[in-house]
C-alpha cells in the first residue's frame, strides 16, 4: 500500500512540475507527439504558453490538446482587455480541427481542409482556450498539425486597420492625436516618407503599397531595406485595407504600423506636417510620450 501511495505521489509531482515548467516565461512554443496517446485515443493534454507569439507542432495527432495562451505579464483584467489570439496554420498542417473552447462549448475555428490556405483567424483571449482535436485515422503517419500564433491588442494605435481582428468591420478613420503620438513611439515601424502612386498588389481585401522613407525611426524584422548610407532612403511594402485606398498627390506622411506573421500592416499615417505640429504642441505641454527628432 505504501509503495502504491509513493508511486501516486511521484506521478502527481511530475505532473505539477510539467505544468509549472510549461508556464515558464520563455515558453513560447510547444512540440509534442500523439504517439503517447496511442493506447488512449481520447486523451486530452493541457498546454500552457505565456508569450506574445510562438509555434505549436503536434506530430501524429491523436486525442486532443487544449492550448491555454496568456501574455507574459501579470494576469489582470486590464492586461487582457482588448487582447486577441490570432492563429495562422502552416501550409502542411493536417490531421486536426481547431476549435474555440469556452467552458466545454466548442465552436469550429479552422477545419482541417482550410488549413493549407493559411488564413488568419483571431478571437478574444478571454473568449476561451484553443481546442485542437485530432481526426480519427487508422494511419496517422506523416500527419502534423502546425500553426503560429500571436497575441494582438485591438487597443494599440492603428489596430482598426488590421482586418483579421474584426472581419468585415475595418474602419478607415484617421487615428486620434493621442493615438498618433503613441504610434510613433510604440509601433513596430515608424518613419516619414511617401506612398508610391499605385499599389504593387491588390485583392478585394487588402492592397500592398510601396513606401519610400526618407527617415526611419524604428523597424521590426527588417521590413524596409536601406538604399545605402549616402542615399538615406528605405523602401518596403505594407498591407493596406483595399477599401481605405492609398493616398495620392506626393505628400509626405508619418508612416507607422505593425508586423504580424512577418507581414507589415499600415497603422496611423497622418501627413507629416500635421504630425510635426501635433508633436511640437505636445512637447511644449510636456505630454509627448517619447522623444522624436522631427528636424
């Protein structure tokens, strides 16, 4: 009896340790195998990730995996408000359906047949966990369910232009003064420059505009390529909702935006002269959130 109790205690300790380890601050990705479920095909495994982005790979899927995603911050209502989980399947992903699990109520997000299309789906982080259910197959060889995820805030400057957060509800309204000032400080890229006359690529959902920057304050993932130290110009492509259009006329703009799954999306983009006046007024009032060289 004592030996049985000791064994149960050991198993409990190992389980708790694994759960805590999966909640570690550097736990952004998970890679597992359904082969451990081979004798219990209805097994459900819990995965805990606390990161802004990462990758999940499930080899030989059997049973199900519940993916609990949270930011690497204090789990308060304020930190979760407006936060969304966005999922992008890998082109080779197969073997499972992806659901949103809210207290046992499952809603289909991405069917297996849709995953090669790599369409991005988003849902509110407080709406539930991601439930990945394997499709029963006699032969599970060569099957891998794989997708990337990102945590995206709908309250960040210019987020209303990212169409996947609220499909069909994209607005083209200009950013408020407060959003513009915050965008130049916190966006994934920020600079001043010009739109090319015509987008280089367009669909019914979004266009891909070519931007030429004469000044680059910051960038993420090397979206803009330098023309050389003497040229003092950078060129890159950003996505813009088709319904919002691309400005014409050769005016200079403050160009800010975000990077999602390796692609740049335009955010707040007022005319540069308007931004300079706004920033100068905020600087005199001491309300500018960061220092920017506008000369």
